[in-house]
C-alpha cells in the first residue's frame, strides 16, 4: 500500500492510503479514520476507525451509484442528462 499526507502549515491534517490499483483504501483526517470497502472498482461501504459501518452503497457499475444508506436513512443519487450527479434525494423525495 502507498500512503500520502496532506500538510497545512507544519501539522499533518490528513493521511491517505492507496492500494496497488490506486484506490483509496483509508483516510484519516485530524483523528477521524474512514476505511473503504470495494467490490471490484466500486466502493460498497465505508467504516469508521472502530470498524462500525458508516455507509453502504448500491452500485451496479463503475461510477453508477444508485443509493447510499447511512444508519436508517437511504438517499438516492439523481443525475442530469449528461450523467453527472446533481442531487441526493431522501425517501420523501426531498433534496438532502
């Protein structure tokens, strides 16, 4: 794994760890750690530093996220005509 650090001033603020395929596997910002879990090239879950689930993703293909669930809340990605994500909707269809 490769690691990189972002420094602001003289204090390291963030640390990123990448695998051999250059996918970000872990980030630590200040003292908050996030670990990413993949299915092929798709992130399917984020876990915190205690290995508790933060979010899970439904992704049928690379960069084709359909939804994200955080806790009991599910959000849906809305795309424009070019395929760019423009909004994130909750189950009541309100912009999150």
